[in-house]
C-alpha cells in the first residue's frame, strides 16, 4: 500500500531545486549591480585633492580647485569687497555698511573644508557625491565673526531711527464734547535678528543687492474699543451740572467746571476719573471752606504769674478721598447728580485733659538779662526768642537750642549785627542771639537741671554773668540741657524794652542751687597787632586801640534735692582770648640833605667869599630871578 508522501516526493524535490536556481540568479544580479555601482562611483570619483564640480562657497564657484587654491581665491575676493558697502533697508530708511566698519571677517578655511567634506569620501562614495553635486551642487557658507561693540552701536542707531512706538487711542475733549481718537500701530526692529542679518550679509562676497532688515508691526496698547466705556462716562459727566452740599451750604458745579475736574485716560489707562490739577485746586477751595484747624490746649501765664490752660478745640477736615468718590458718583450718574462732602472731625494733638496731666503748674526757674545795641541786634534777639518760646520738653527729653531754632537765615527774619567770629568782632547774620542762649543757660543753671553742652564766648563780655555766658553757632556749637524732673517743662520767653526773661515752668521739685565763681585771672600778655603807617616817621609807634589780655575763670555749681542730697557737682571753665592792641608803626624815611653846588667865579665877591644863598624849605617854591628891562634910548 503506497502513502501520499511517497507519491509527492519528486514534486517536492523539484520545488527545492527551483529555489536554489532563483537564489543563485539573485546573488548574481546583486553582485553585478554592486559592481556596476562601484564602477560608476569610480568613474565619477575624480581627484581627491580637488573640490567637486558644482561646489560654491558664498556664491563663488570653486569646483575643481584645491582647498588651498579655493581659500586663496575666496580671501582675495573678500579683501576686494571688505570696504564696499551693503545697503540695508527698514521702514523706508536705508543704511550703508561695510565689513571693514564692523570688523566682519569670514573663516574661509572652515567653509572650504566643509565643502570638501560634502564632496569627499572613499572612491565610490566620493563619486556618487560628486555625481549628485553635478545636478544639485554643493553650497557652503563660511562662519562669520564681527566686532560686537561696533555692530551693537550701529544696530542701536538703526533701531532708534526706524522703530516707532504705537500711539494709543485717546479721548479728546472739545468744548463740552468728548471724541475718541483712533490709535496708530508702531513698528519695531528686532535688535538681535537685525544684527545677525547685517553680519551674515557683510560676510558674503556679493554686493549690490538691497538687504531688508526684519521689521515687525506693534499694536497700540489701547484701542478705540477699549475707551468706549470711558467715553460714555465722560459724556454723562458733562451732560449737566452737579450739586455739592455740606450742612446748609450748597455748591453748584457747572458743566465747564466738571470738565476741569475730569482726568481723561492717558499712559495706557482706560478709565476716566476725578483727578488732576483742576480737581486738586477745586478740592483746596472746598477744604478751605469747610475745614477748621484743631486747636491744641495751650499753657498761658496770667497777669499774676500763674499757669492757666486754654482749652483745646477739635477741628474739621475735608476727607479728600471720600469727597472725590462722592463727586465722581454724582458726575457719572445720569439722574443722581447730588453729592455730600465728606468731612471728619480732626482731634487736637494735645487735648485739655492731656495738658492737665503734664504737671506744668508753676515756675521752676527764671532769669533776666538786659541788652541793647544796633537795630539789627535788637531784631535778632526778638526773632530767636520767638522761635524758642512755648517750647515743651518732655520728661527725660533734651532741649537743644540749635535743634529748636534751626539755622539762622534772612528768610527767618534775622539781620546783620555784630558777632564774634574767630575771636574777632565782625558783622554777621544773627548777631545778638547769644543774648538769648546765655539767658536760657542761666535759667537752666538756676533750675538745677543737668546741662550737657555749653561753650563760652571767645572774647570776654562784661555785661554777662562772669563765667556764665553761653555762645551758640549753627550747627557746631549748641546749648543743651536735660529735663530730669519727671514732669513736662515749658520754656517761655518775655522780651521787654532792653530786657529779656526766660522762664521754665513745670512741677517745682524744690532743688537748692549753690554756685562759686573764681575771679577772672590774666593768663598772658596783651596781644599786639602792628600796622605799617607810611605817613608816620620811621620808628615811631602810635597806639590806636588798647587791647586786653587773655583771661580765664570757672564756675562750680552744686545742686541738692529737697532732702539735701547732692544731685550734681559740675564745674564750667571759661577761657577768653585776648583782644590785640592796634599799633601803627611808622615807615616814612627822613628827607635827604641838600647837596652844595660849586660857586661860579663870576659871581664871587671881591674878598673871595661866596654869595649868601637861601635854602628853600621842603615843598617851597623858589621864585624866578627878576629881569631888569633895558633902558629906553
């Protein structure tokens, strides 16, 4: 019995034989094709030392040249055009630039090497690459470098010339009407992109073509549609007057006044508001009408010398932000065109109740000095006394004369008067204020307060208490004392005719002050200031002004509390420079003696004696000799 496999075996063998034949044919064809490809590649491979035909670098045909020859050709071309300008354009403006201006240089060796690599390789590969180059070409561009500072400078100037910001849409008021003005687009030159285009263009070897720089349009920040709501509100605001009220007072604001209160949108804004110069001025007028300055509680001295408190009083203050909101609400409303001013109560800084707790009940110390002098000095005493009057010194606080008065200037009312400057009496702004500082010092001295800064005058002044004068000069020389009483102190000044009184008021602490003053002693000779006098005989000395010697003194103060315990033991030493005597020293030379002239023999006397000749005094005029007229015939 035969099986199916036995019957089909010849057919299977036949199929396997056919496959082997087909495979051998495929291998043969592939080998033939590969050989053909190799042969074709070898046929077009050309010389490896020469660039492929169809190779261009920066638009220059360098096919067939060696790499060295190509670099030489390209370098020569670049040298020839480095000063030739390329014209760039943007926004209708043109700009001519050259490679030499910006230090632009191309690396031709790198460009040629890249081009050679694109057409190189082993024989068959090189052949097919060069075959492709015959149809499509090999195009290479060199890497380009430039002097960045020069490029940025040129591009910055181009950007400034061609860039233009957009113009926002705006609201314009014409009379009592409002119009919307359309905006305008701007344009912008991209700095980085423009710099890249300029450098690359100058790195090429072709000239003559106009190069366009990348310019983009910029839209305005605010368009007409953005202002539609603001325009509507402005038209409503100007449609009719509004009325303002405070209590029983009414203000009618006409349309033209409303127009001055409106600030139309600017600088990218899209809303209309009540603001601006016109609104500020109008609000000042309203504030002056309704505001009332709060009155602080004040300490007054009665006719009997007692301290009384003048009560404080609250003030009224226009609430500017709230009033602006009220005016805007009325102006931008079509039917509710009334607004109430917003006014708030302004509390005084020092109320009557707080003044009562400050402990200012009586005199702590008082001192009076007398003064006179020029009108300028009298004026300055009054001005500076007014500046320190009513000064309050808190517990533990320090009174500073310079800090209270500030710089002495003409604007404050000070005038020129005698003042000591560098040890000499001269004229200056504020002369005489030391009268006040000396009086304040002595009031603090007698009150037993610790005095932390005091300086004596450079010259001794006899009408001040010996060793207890106090000079000030802004800002370096100051008078300062500390309030250590535990209560507030009030400094008051009282300027009379020829006298000045400084009182310190507070809570009397019953301190006892004892002082000892050393005599004024001379510490050196009188300085002399000699002045040359050409009208005075040489060697002669005349004293015009007698000076004074340098002197010194000291004052010791002991302060005791109410129980007799020592609080302070302080000594102030004062050193006064001498005032020089003014001496004129003669420098006039004596007159020269007259020279005796020889006698004329013709005029000699018979006895040989010379004729007597009168010598004229210095300055006298010698008369001419008389001439006898000839006798008539």
